[in-house]
């Protein structure tokens, strides 16, 4: 049973700010250009209102669901983010163990500071997926897919929204990985991992990936019905509606505003998941109501790691779980299947 904590995700962020160096904190928090998308990811959640129902037995709340043929106790996982050892030396292993302890899926970034194999060995009981970009050199993709399959990862996540880096304006623009850490997956492959990502990939590259792995493939970074249909037709098992936490193209709709259009376009055919801007159980509730099957968090994982390593990440997930259960009970939803579209309304359309 999950323990109780008294820290909100905002509290974890404030505490992390005290622990991390200014440059690391800025790197984690940053958004691209004028941060319109980064800000609206969070604001847009506040514009969505919850319509509670009463006279419902909510003495037993079930958040359980099924994702890619696996039963899970709740619909929240850890999305792929680079370099967890920046926040705590236990890095991705701590995050993966925390995910396992809280019944969450852990998605390992290809730009991790612990390797595919190390995370698999140290966190064997956690459901793990592996994220990669499409690289200029297909042999890197092939190598990573083989390694992920062999190490027991259950899905490949392909991030599609980063053909180039989103431009940012930072106080510490030269931020780099400290010399005691490395991008472990690339050791023995290249000394310049950041230069491996392709800026010229097409849907043919995605089809090649689909034909080269036995694992289900998920496209991450889809914001439109057109984008969703392309990856569905190519053969992807799912999509993650995401704008990379507002770190890539600035000026897109918030991720939660994009979710309904993707659900309408492909929700009957493939699994629609969500990230970007989730900071509480109410946000999880809203994303589920708008049709997401599963959601991921990014930055809050770093804040938990910085505060208390694995325990801190467990705390972040625990807070979200308790808040989700609380919101479900207060709104009259005993199970996740009750969290339907009519439980939320955008304030603009709220007529009372
Ligand atoms: C990311 N994100 C990301 N995505 C990805 O596909 N591969 C990666 O290596 C990274 N790295 C990364 C580093 C850091 C520091 C952050 C904050 C984010 C994006 C991530 O998966 C996710 O889309 C967002 O973080 C979700 O938004 P929130 O939850 O941070 O608002």
C-alpha cells in the first residue's frame, strides 16, 4: 500500500531548487523561445473544470487499467528524460526502482546516464520501455533496439518532435554534462551523442524501425490529427500526445488542448497516451477524461530525485496517486472507466 506524504509536486519543485545548482535547475525547467507552450501546458489544465456527481458509492476507488496488454494499478508513468544523474547520483536506476515500487511504467531515455542494461539489471521488476530518436546512422537505432529487446524492455518509443533542438534563451547556455557522468548507451559508439540525431528523417525511417523490431512502437510528440493518422497508418501501436514539455516548438497548442483532436482521429484504432504539464492528480483526471489511456510526467521526476533520490521519486508518484484517488472520490468516479468526457468542461463552454 502506498504511503502518505504531505508534499505537493510544487513543494518538491521548491525543495529541488534549493538542492540543485542554478544551471542544472535551469536546464530541467527550461522552455523554448518565449515559453508560451511551456506556460500554457500548465495554464490550459486550469481552464478545464471538473463536473462532480454525488450519490455515488466512492468508498472503494479503483485506478487500475490496462496498457499494452499489461494490467497496471494506475495510469501514470515516468516519461523519457535525459540524464537523471544530474539530479541525483542514483539516477535512472533510482527512478526505475521508484516506478516499480509505485506500479508505474518507466521509460528510459536513450540519453540516459545509466545504460539500457544497467537499468534492466538493477530494476528487473519494473515495466520498462525504451525511448530513442531517429539517428543519422541506422545502425545506432538497430543496436539500441536489439539491446532493449534483449534486456526485457516492452516497447520502443520514437520521439518525433525533435528533428532539431528547440531554441532557448538561458542564463547558463553552455550547460553540459559534468565530466564524471556519461551518456552510457553511446559508450563505444560515439563521443558525440548529441550529434547523432537525424534532421532528415521521414515516415520511411519510422516504417523501417517498425519492420526491425518485434516490440510495439509508440510515436511520442504527436499534436495533430494529421500526425496521428500518419503514425497509425505506418503501424504504430500508440501515440503519446506531447509537446516535449514546451521544450521544442514554441507556439503549439498546449498538450491537453491537442489531446481531443488526436483521440477523435485515432483513439479507436491505437492507444493514445499523454504528457506535458501534469502537476497534480486533478490534471491526470482531466487527461483521462479527455481520452488519454495513460499519462507520463517529466520534470517532477527530477524534482523528486533531487530531494531524496528513489524515495523522492516514489513520493512524487505517491502524491499524484493520492490526489487522483481524492479527485475521483470527490467527483463521483469509483473507477477509471467513470472518468469520462462529460466529467470535464472548458470554462468557455461552461453554461451552468
Ligand atoms: C525531456 N524530454 C525528453 N523526451 C524524450 O523523448 N527524450 C529525452 O531524452 C528527453 N529529455 C528531456 C529532458 C528533460 C530535462 C526534460 C524536462 C524533458 C521530454 C519529456 O519526455 C516530456 O515530454 C516532458 O518532460 C513532459 O512535460 P512535463 O511533465 O515536464 O511538463
